[in-house]
C-alpha cells in the first residue's frame, strides 16, 4: 500500500475536500515533513502515517530538511 498520496487522491480516501487539505497546510495545522512533503517535481504529497499520527494526537519526528518553523 502506498504511503504518500496527492491531495486529490487523499481527498477521495479521507473525506477531506481538496480545499480543506490545502487550508490545513497553509494554516500550519499540518506540518511539512510530518503530514505533508513537497516532491521533487513540486507536487504536495500527503503522508498517511503523518496524518494518522496527527489525527490521533501523536507527535511525529520532523524529516531532515523539514520546515520546523511551521505552526
């Protein structure tokens, strides 16, 4: 099973609209390197393990190079 999904595919699987996902990213609710990453081609990918940790209130270690200054 894949771990990383585009916003559109994650929307289909999670029930969050693409706009709600983008809002959580822009608002800093979902941290870069934890719940989402930017792929080498510039697309945003949602990390399902990071999302599950966020949804259950668990903390996730930042990936190398992640934006620790995010909200």
